[in-house]
C-alpha cells in the first residue's frame, strides 16, 4: 500500500546548521494498518509526513502508493491518494468558506474542477448525512462560516474532509495536540471510528506515548532520522510506557527527553 525505500533528507547541507532529518528510512504499510509514530523533537517525524505528502522532496529514495511511484509528484497531484490532518485546526479548512463549501472541495479532491455549481441539493444531502457522524450538530449549520467554529469542531471537520473520499493513505500529524483534553478525546474517538469503519491505512504522529500504545495496530519509535523500534500488534498491546522508554534507552543508549512528550 505505502512503501518508502531508503528515504534520506539533509537540511542546510554544507552549513553550520546542517541536519540529517531522515537517514535511509525503509518502511512498508499494509492495507488497513493503523501505525502510530512517536519520538522527540528532531526525530524526523514531521519530515517523514511531509515527504509522503509531497511538501518536501527526498534527497534520495523512493515513495510508492499502490505501486505508483509518487516522490517526484507535487503535493496537489498526490491528493488523489492522500488525506492529511494537521496539528493546527486552522490548517485543514478554509475559514472564509461555509461548512458545505469546504466539504464540496474535499469531495472533489484529486479530480478535475470546472465551472459548475459546487454544492447541489444531492451533495448537500450527502454532506448532511456524513457530518451527522461527528455528533456535533454541524449538520444544522452547513451554511455557517468555518472560521466561526471552535477548534475542536474545526478539527472534527478537517478529519471528516480528509477521509471523505476514502484516501489510500491517511496522515494524522499530531492532530489532537492543540486541543483541550475533552476535545482531544473526542477527536481521538472519531479517529478510531472513521479509521475502523473505512478500513483506512493510517500513519499517525503523536507525542502522547500512552496514545501511541493504545491506538492502532503498530507502533514506530523514531530518533535522529531513523526508525529505532517497530512494534507489531502482538507486542505493542502488552507494552507499558515505562517498558517502551526502557526499550528506547537500551537500543539508542540515550534517555528520551522532550518537554512535549506526554507519558500517559
């Protein structure tokens, strides 16, 4: 489904700020896998997501989705395969447009767009049906500007938009980190529901170690541009945060220290 082969990325080469962001990453996700990714700042998590989505081009290596080589394609051309939710609730939607207009854009992701009516009565009925799944009452506010929604409501809408056309790959980039605990838990529940019901192949970056263990079918621990640990479901389901930290320290020889890491 998703294959990364020997992906490397170096920022600011030949300068005092030179940094190896990714160092020969090889990774394969099977269809329907839900993989969580944990690691401290500078581990390479965001660069990995950006290379998959097309924001950043690798210096070396190959990215494939469904057998298609995509690492040379622009971000918008990859949108036919990829849905993404960002940490910032403001990033995934157009605030000056209505809820239904945002959903109309998501509905056309990866397709050609012409000069025709974006929101028809048939589409409005579909949007109402889909947004009811969020359980937030937004189906009665389809004409409301998205900029008027709360952060949690916007992130829920972003999640729905990213999954609307059942993408081959769903990228979740710390998508609960900017929310208060109650809204973060709501978005987490919605994520689990949508991924399970739609059988989405998902890669989720998080700083919450308990969340990384609890969610998904597989866990990756990154450090200094490499994947240090790759835990399949059978091993992941019984591991504790303390054991995960111990494994990391044993493999890397370093303590995992990051003010943003949440242990549980």
